[in-house]
C-alpha cells in the first residue's frame, strides 16, 4: 500500500476497535503505541464536568452519578442534560431511576430512553427520521417527512416532542436538530428496522 508523507498522522477515535475496518484494526494491533484507551473520569473529574455544564452535584448525587455512569463522559453528558431540566427535589429520584452501565456499554441507557418513548409513535418516528438523516433537520422538514410516512401532526406537536427528547439531541441555533451521538443514532436505526421488519 501507499505510505503517508513524513510527519503526517491520522488520529481515529472509536468507542470500540471492532467499529474500524479490518485493515485499520490490523495496523493498530501491530503496534501497541498506536492505541490509547481513555480512562474513565474520576470522581473529581465528574464533578468538574458537571460544574462546567451548570449542574454541580451535591454530596448525595455525586456517588450515585459515579456508580451509574462509571465515569463514562457520554453518559455524564446525558445525565447533566437531564439534571439541568429538573429541580433539586427531582434530581436524586431521576438519578436513582437511570440504569447502570453494563460493562461500560451505554446500551442500557439507550434501551431506557427508547422504552420510555415506546408509546409515543410520533416521538419515535421523529427519532427515526433524525437517525436516518446525517444532517440537521428543521421542524418544517420533520413535518413534511412525518406526513410522508403517514403521521398527522403539526409544528406545535413536533416542538413539544423535540422538547421531550432534547437531552439526546444537538441543535443548530434552535432551528434544526440532529441526534447528539452516533451510538444512539445507530441504536434507533436498529430498533426502527426491527419494528418495521416485523410489520
């Protein structure tokens, strides 16, 4: 194969080595210096992370966040987004309800999110549309796409649904939305395909 010019490097970031093409995995595995596993956040780093997001954790919340998140930055992001929308009394109850990560895998959180929305066909369809699109999507486009797959709704209802799932979305100037992280996007795509393969 061709080689790179001197002093040119590629930096790849992946949650799992298995997500990379086989040729890239072989190259990485051939030299231990080519792979760097990022450690989970410590308790102090978790508190700093939360403070920077405007949701400092109290003495009861911090150990629970550590237990549930295992210091996983993505899960911490979601937790902070959820906590930001809650008052002090609701925060601890929310944290208790959140699932533990299983071997550092965030799928348990994805399952909980999806199950919480499973009775809301329009919210699930909005997530499926966002999961299949690799670009930010406006409410008008969502309305048009929802109508195209048989959902009768309106902009006000779409706005309400977006508020319900805002903790798992990213927005561009409050006018268009996309799913925050690829792991949830892939999870939603898989669940949508399962749902429609059986119907």
